[in-house]
């Protein structure tokens, strides 16, 4: 057990040396086991945040750790000017899971968005359509870089950094008429999350997803699905769009594809790959390096071995049932939203206050827009963990 003064030193070092872009909770996490995290003082926390939907396999999985340790002994990085032994294996596994044809590995989700936007613009350029505009959704979140911010439909994220990339219009989520009103002969792509995470844990309707696909097909527009948070099994399908049966032309991934190792990707159909990015158009120093791809390959192998999508459907149904019961029984909870193991409950009490009180009780939860508590636990949780979470939650609501 770490002495309390050492814990304070960790926090003081962080606060004094790092740019203040995060308001951190006063806890120093040290290690994890299964679906629990432990701080430097030995306190145990049930994790219903998973590093913001990253650690799908939970913590300290022996097969995952061994795969990374073995790769570190061999090679962690080399330039993309050379082949390596893990990139192709990871790509094959990821393409099988996402049902696309070609993939590009990045370092993060926001870089995956950048690549997707560039691929859509290049596609329009090579097709000589004159198209360059994007339609994005209100309340969306796609990342912090200038390109990703440009298609993020939350004004307070964008305003301090304007002017951003021109040619972006924002439609109302789940409102097809709103989208149709913005479509023009300059529209090259429509981008959305099949389930908005930061925006309040709001799933797309079947009508909206199918309607977008129809618009894109009729107008010669590309459909981009951002699966960075809602993907990798979290909704009970490997990727959320699969639950709707609406295949995008380009999709982005990150977070859980590496179970904590920084890695992202964007994938595309054969048609888009043939008419978009070429040598010299796009690149990355770390994307697709041996260590990151070893993490992706092993993560996907373990998802299949554990049949995690079936597990998510089972535990997600139980979580949904229990949260609906909570809404019905507790006046402090106004609404449940979500699918599978990406759930949110809208509450009366300030979410920051609830999260802080839950932390003291040994539960990690985070917020989303609109006074929503976001529940995105490791995908390996069991019913007993749902019950444990609810017992704590009822104390702090």
C-alpha cells in the first residue's frame, strides 16, 4: 500500500507539470484486475468507465499481456517504409470484424476521423464531382483536432478555435428532413455516430440510418460512420452500424480495438479505396507499428474466443432491464438511453456531484452531455457487477 503523502506527490507533480486541460478526480490509479481498478492506497473501484469505453477486455488479461510482452521483446516500432510481422495480421482480423475492404492504422480516434475526411474529399476529387462539403450532426463529437472539430456538432468545443475547416453543415440527429434540407450538389459525405456517446448516449433510429443510406445512394454521397466509442462489440454487434444493417462507405475506429494501447483506424469499401488515397496522400509515424498491431490482433482474437458480442447482448439486456427498473422506481432518474453496454441515465442531480460521490463509494462513472451519467464498463462484466454498480448508484442519486 502506498503512503498517502506519496499519492499527494503524484497529484502535485501532475498538476504542476502538465497543461491544465483535465479536471481530474482526486485519485491516483495504480493497477487493475478484471473489472476493478486499485489506487495507490489500495482502495478498490468497480470500473463502469473503462477508460472511456477503451478497456473492453478489462484489466490484466494474461493472454493480452503476454502478447504485448512478447512483441516488446522483438520490436516495438519501425517505419511504414518497411513491412512488419503484425500489421497484416491485425488488418485482416479488423477487416473481418468490420466487413470493410481496406484499412489504414492511425494513432488515435481523432486521426482516424482526419483520414476519413481526407479519403472522402479525395474520392470526390478523383471522381471529378466538384463535391467537398460535409453534413455532420448536431450534438456529435468526433475529436479535438482542427478537422475533427470542424465536424463536431457541439458549439462550445468549436467556438474558441474558429475559423475551422469550411464546408460543414449540421443537421438534426434522427431527423431525415433536416439532412435532406442540407444536401446539395456540393455534398461529398455525411458523417455520424450510429450512437452518439459524448452527445448524450443517443442511438440512431432504424429509419434515420436507412434513410441516410438511401440519400447517399441516390445522390452519390459517401456515408461515414464514426464507431470510435460505440464500436468493438459495445452495442452487441462488433460495430454499431451492423445492428442496423446499414453499411457505411468509410468507418472510423479506435478506443477498444487495442484495449488500451493507443491505436485507431479508418476502413473503407473497395470502391472508395480504389478512388481515394494514394502514396503521398496520407501518412503517420506510429500508425500500424508492430506493438500497436500486436495489441489489435490479440484483442480481436480474444473477442472471438470469448464470443464477447453474445456476452454483451446477454449482460446488456440485464443492465437495460435493471436501469429501466431504476427509472420507474426513482424520481431522481428521468430516462434511460443506449444499447448493450453503452448506456446512459438522465438524472436530476448534477452529474459531477454524483460521479464524485460514487468515487468515494468505490464506483467509477463518467458523464455525457445533457446531465447524463454514462455507463461504459469493460465488456467482460457479469450480472453481479451490474448489481454492485446499482447498489452504489442508488446511494448517491
